[in-house]
């Protein structure tokens, strides 16, 4: 959970713009300390503690947001753990803002919270009077009592004060907003040349080079093994055929016995010389496999009914077994092949991985030699198009592209640096820089730049200013939250019990 609450959160915009969703109400006569640890808390942040009730309220708000955004695609089971994490993070980060507010000298008075009650339409009668009974019922149901209710309001109100402070501070000038909008709307069309650096499986690697790689690049080989472990592991698999005589587990004993006798008769016909596949095609009651002679494909354990699985994995390949009873009926089974589970060790595959590395090195060196030659020509003034034409290489051309955070270029792949370079180039010029994009090297040239028109800039300027303001708010808030969170974690004053909410 420490990883969850330490890492950056892109969802802060919702936290500051919409708010966490606390209800700020208060009833006269409450007294006592406003903070302190609560028994059975799921999170403690400095002086603030949150129990399971607070967690559930926070989680409901998150869940309602998911349901609104996803509609029929919302799956409560699929998002269960995600909602738990987000609900706890909302509580923790809201409390971190409250801690910061306290450090800045902010306080919450009873009058402030009382005023919120008086303005809350949910606690007013049809005549507009404050409904004490409705308020008390709400507090008892949602919080378990007035004291617990008050404890929940204090950090929430401090958090809101802190957010209000953050919201009122940032200023974005018109010039700053226009520059950002131009960057967002500007488009370029580019040309790019790729040089393949994919290793050739036909390249021979001598034994001495493999031995040297194992000696000098052991950690690299081990890391590759760990990241690709599934390549060297395979489960136990059987390739069975079957003939099914249906008689479900709910069938009467007489029906089941008749089905068993029919399966036994089919077994005797096979033992008498009839082909298993032919009998399956004519007599199996499994329509999905009968046309293929009863073949069921490759099966791992856990993919079929238990009785069938046990018989199939125990069967000697090529030998017919049965009748085997299952919840479907009675089966005659013939396993064509049985492949044992494979779990190759690092020692067993280290030569193979060393060869892969050496082939990749060779392919990259060859590609770099070709790319560097082109790069030097471009640096001396030749266009990328001319350099490609002289080598009979294909120069690819993109459509109009906007800046993207991931740097993705259709037909090429993702390279933030390449796309940034394309926007920095003047139209008609080429860059001598060589970029690595997956298993290829690439060079780029700018073909065209399209600037946004004045009307579009005017129309969207204020919207952009507001977006930048929110981003600045979130950046500042995130910085404060990170600082306070890390300080409290290091001091042992921030505790989160994720397991408690998943029991």
C-alpha cells in the first residue's frame, strides 16, 4: 500500500475541481476534541483517523463516478480492488491537505460547520425550517453518532479550505495560454526513413563468443530470463479425442445405465477393428468434435470436467480408455499425444539467450553503420529524401500529426524525441539525428507545418487558460501532498490497512 500512496496520481484534477464529496453538516451541542485515533481505523494520517464507515462513503463516491462514466460496461467485481485503492487514496490525500492546512494556521470553527447545516436543503422541511429529526437520523445511519460525524467533518473542511487557497492563487497570462494553445493545435506532416535492426536467426555465432557473453554479460542474460520466463515454461498438455454418449448427472439411473451400455458397445466395435475417428463421426453425441473425429485440441489441466481430465491425463497415448463417467455422460477417450510440463532453468537456456543478445548486437551495429552514413550526408546538406533515393530505400510519409505525450507516429511507432524533433524542424529540412524506435533506427524530415487560425485561437483561449490553471493547481497540490505524505510516512504517522477493507 505504501507504493500506492507514494506514487503520483493523475486523478487529482477530480479531487480539486469536483471535491471528494464530504457532506458538511453540524448539530448544536456537540463538543469534545476534533481529532484523534478511532478504534478499528483503516487509515491514520497524522492526527486524523478514518474507520470503515468513512472508507465506505469514499468508496461509494468513487463507484458512482465509475458507473456514470462506464454505464453498462461497469463491472463491480472487476473494479473492486481499484475502487478500494482509490477510496483509500482519496481519504489519505484529503487528510494530507488538512494536515497542511493546519500547519498554515487554518482552523475550523463550530460556526462554520453549523452554517453548512443551515444551508443544506436536505435537512429542511417543506416550509424551509431546519429538520432536526432528519439530521439526527442521517447522522446515526451514516456515521453511527454525532461525535463520529463531527470527527469526519473536521479534516474534510480543512481539506476544502486548502483547496480553495490553491484554487485562488495560480495566474495564467493570455500570452502563456496562447502559446500553449498554438502548441496543442499545431500540426506537422513528416517523412521518415527506417533501417531495420531486427536480428537474423540465420547468423552463426561461434562457441567462444557465446562463452564470453555468458561470462561478461551474466546479469543481462539473467534479467532477460526473468522478464521472459514464460517462454521457457509450458504446462502439461494432452491432445485427446473422445466419443460421448450423453446422459447428464441429473438423468435417472436407468438412463445412465443405458448410456454406459451403449458406450461399451462402441468400445467393442473399436476393439474389433473399426477406426476411432470413424466411430466418433458417426456416433459421438458431442456435435462440436464429432466432425473432426472426436478431436478436442490441446487441453491443460483445469480446462475440462474433472473425471474426464483425470482419465485423459492418466491414459497411455494411443490406447482407448472408457467408458469414463462424467457429468456429461460416458466417454471413450484416446489420447494422441501427451506433452509433459516444461520448466527450463536459467542454466539450461543461458546459451540460447547469449546467442540472442549477440545476434541483436550484430544487427544493431549493421543498422547503425548504415544510419550513420546517411546521417553524415544529411548533416552536410543533403536532404533525407535524396539520401534515401540514392540507396533505393523507401521514404515513408505521414499524415498531419499533432503533439502526443507518447510520441506515437503511425507506421513508425512511439518516440517522444523523434516527434519533438519533427515539430522543431523548419518545413523542408531534415534532421541528421538517428532515433531508436523499437527494433528500427529512424531519421526524420519535416514536410509541412499547419498553424491554427486566428478564429480558433480566440474561440479556445479562455478554455485553455482554465485548463492550464487547473494543471498548475494540481501540480502545486501534488507537490504539497507528496512532501507531507513522505514526511508522515518516514515519521510513522501515516498508516493504511488495505487488508482490513478486503477481508
